[in-house]
């Protein structure tokens, strides 16, 4: 038992279901429907509450109980009743609030721009990029779609590589937020640090190398902060979704999936860093309720093809992108991590222009195409 459909007007039953959920270790999320009924979604490990399905079914006003067959029950798109009837669950919108009073809504049909340094190295670098991002947000009327990124803690392939400023980097990001009002996302690498980082960051990222660190996934889930979960570079889609379920099982559905390319046999010639899997964006939005974004930087490894990769995700309906940037070209030689793939902010502005033009001029045609296939499947 994962979802209960409850007729409106049965507030006493709703309270009984909430109480039962708490006793079984579950949170609930209630989707207020139209004039007839609401749906109650159980969040967390639902095995205990499933044992009480007989009791729930007999409560006044309960019209149907829905079960999710996918192993990632909390985030699955499709649920089914006993007679095989199917319900498609609503998209999840993940909200990230800024000190500027604006709420960034990821998954509401508008591209979210997550941008900033690979890692904060200096205050000037980090603050300048944030100010540039804010100015672009104001210029194009998308300030409520701008989020700053920056990895204070860096997982690196080689132990001798620079691994970020750590807590000093977090302090920089805190100051940048105070000055610009923009929220920021930063990576957590260790489950013992999740709670402390969550006291600072507006959003937490789990990187590709830690995508199946299950203790970390659970620890980040418990913080209840919005989370970006990057796909492991060798993970199949279901492994990715199951990793997200570890977070959701802690009662946290504020999860944003992020495709960042996978390793293949064909990337050794220097033309890309990882192979972008655009199809998995569409697949993730079909199989789960979670918003899905794209990382054009790590698939490219070269700033000359970051733009093409970024624009390539648009027809697949990515809910946003997370892009590494420089405040000025002269800093490239000083950047200590992933300098080759960082876009200068003046070039990134062109990406913003292109994405907004796409939303206005091309998205309507894509919607018509989608409607055709949807109607065909119903025929």
C-alpha cells in the first residue's frame, strides 16, 4: 500500500491515516484533488503500513488503495489498483529558497540555471561569478531561476589533485549568498558531514563517485534539504532511481536527478569526457516523479563543446542544467580543477539567450508532438 484515494469531507479518516503512518515510521504527502477526492502518499519504507492495508481500506471515505510495483516506490511515476487500473502520479516540484525572497522551482516547466565555479578558490572569483549570475537573472527576468553551484569538498580521481578548500569554501559560499541573495548548492562526500553541511547549504549535491554510497544517501535524506543526485558514471537507470529511493526512504522527496554522462569505450580520443545519455532524461521523467537536470560540463571536458551539449538536452525536456563557469578568461590558468570545461560567463549568457528562445519558439512544437504520441497511446 503506497497511495490512498480518499473522498473529500472525511477529515477524521485523514487524521487516522496520518496517525497510522507515523506509527509505522512513514510521512505522508497529501495531494488535494478537484471536487471529489484527495490522494495520500506514504513516504518512506512502506512495508509496515502495507500490513495495515485491510484496516485502511475499511475506513470511511477510502475509495481505493494503490500499490507501486517498482522497487523505487516513493518516486515511481505509476501506481496500480487491485483491478489493474493505473494512476500516473503528479510531477514533483522541488523548491529552493533564496535570501532574496525568491523561490526557485525545479520541475515546473521552466529551465533552471545552476551556474558557478567548479570550486570556490578565492572570494573574488566566487563573488564575481555570483554577481554576474544575478545580473543576468535580472536582465532576462529569470532571477527566480538562478542558483549558484560550487564544490567546497572535491572528490578527485588522484589523491594528489587539489580537493577544494573544505569549510573555508563553505564560508565563502555563505558570504556570497549573503551579498547576492542567491541560494547555493554544494557537494557532500561523507555521511558524517551531511548534517553540518546542511546547516549552511540551500541544496546538497551527491556526485557521481558517491552515487551508491548508501550511508551518505540516507544521511543526506535525513537533512530534508533539497538534493541533486548525479547518476553514477557506470549506473544503469534503475540503479540511479534506486539510489534516489534511499534518500526518499528518509522522508525526503526533494530530489533532483542529474544526468552527467557515462563512461564508455569510445571516449579515449579526446573528443569528450563522458558520453551524454539524453535518452535517460526522458526515461527518468517517464519512470519517476522527480525533476531531472543535465550537466553539460562533465560530458564535454572542453569548453568549446559545452554549449552544444547544454542545448542538446532541451528537446529531452531537462528541467534545468548545472554548468561550471569562469568569471573571466584570465582565471583559467589559475583554476585548479576542471579548468578546460569551464565556460566564461559572457559565453554562458549566450546559452541563456538560446534556452529562452527555445522555450518561446520551439517548445510549443515539441508539446504538439508529445500530444500526438499521448493521444495515439490512448487510442
